[in-house]
C-alpha cells in the first residue's frame, strides 16, 4: 500500500486520527482534568447506586461513569435544575431580620499608668528547670478587681514583626495599663 500520498500521513505514523477518535480523546482528557479538580465526595447530588452506576439526585439521571456525571453537571439541564432549586430555597427561607448581637458595654476608665513590676530568673537545683517569676505591683487597683494574665502568640500582636521563637505574657488590671513581657516560646508549666 502506498502511504506516501495519503493526506497528512507520513510513513510509520499510523495515519491521521478520525474526528470521532479526536473527540473521544478530548472528552477523556477533560474527564481526567475534571476528576483531578472536582471532589465528587463533596457534591451533594452525586450518588453511586447498588448497580455500580452513578446518579444525579437533583436531575434523577443515571450515568455509567464519573466522567459522564461531570459532563452532566456542566450541562444545561443540571444548571437549570440548580437555578430552580436555589430560587425555591430562597423563596422558602423565611426572611427574618438578622438576630441582634447582644451589646457589650465597654467599660470606660482613665488609665493611671503602668504598674510596677519585677522579673526574676530562677532555676530549680534538682530538676535544672528554668523559670521566670513576675511580680506586678497594683497598689491602686479597683475594689473587687482581680488581675488577669494570658499568653499571646507572636502572631496575635501587631507591635513587632511576628517571630515564632517568642511569645508574650500579658498582665491587666483596672485602672492600670496592660503590660506585656516577651518570653521565649517554649512549653510552659503554669
């Protein structure tokens, strides 16, 4: 047979793919791309039945493979049913005003400055464990006010650039300013 004069053909290439073969190859590539990008486990309308085929619970259609289902989800029927379902849900949803958030009254008080403090480094001679002792002096603290403390990560504060090797220990009590100490970011025994 003479392959030399066949249109688009060269010897040893196997000839030009027909339109149906090209179309089938294109659909297979698109199906593979869709399977890689779309997670069918999260699709609420995708269901595998007892026969091994796939169903669209929204449109009540049967599909032989996942590619067929994915092609269906991009089609006109499925998109129209999605729009119809969204319109029905919007109509059925009661249009209630958003519940009001409870208002928290912010305490306003004049801050009288920073409290006095003393930091002492300690080490337990038996276990060789290091510790820091923070002594914060609040002489004019309000009646019934309990001083508070908390640890803050370096990513929560906005004063310095975040550095994961440090954390901050904050102390607060009215009417004093909140003070913080920069401590190494290690496991802490409270």
